[in-house]
């Protein structure tokens, strides 16, 4: 599911806690940092959208830039995705 600009994921009967569990499986604790270009993350939201949200100061809360590449903290990424689901 890719998110388009100003779009949210439709839960279609899936509760936010169930969504959180699925996302926690998709992004395991052994991967504490997630690249903005991560294929799994980009299957949900495009990397360009993530960059735009960061520049608008409404992106994923905990991010780090290493050698010009942006990474997000796992739990902040999951929280951000769950918050945008309806």
C-alpha cells in the first residue's frame, strides 16, 4: 500500500493495535534504524513523501542523517504510521 500525498491508510476493520503488531513484524527489533529508502517502508509510503513530510516538520519524529542518508528510529516509524491510519 503506497500512500499518496495527503492520503492515509484505510484500516478496513483492522484495529490500530492489530496494525501496530503487523508493523512490528515488518520492522523487527533487530533493525532499530530504518532507511528512508527501505523497500518495506516504501511499500507503505513513498520515500519522497517522507522527505516532504520531514521538510514540513510533520515527518517521523526521531530521524538521523548519516553520510547524507536519512534513517528513522523503529518505534517512531511505527508510531507515525499508526497515527496516520484511519
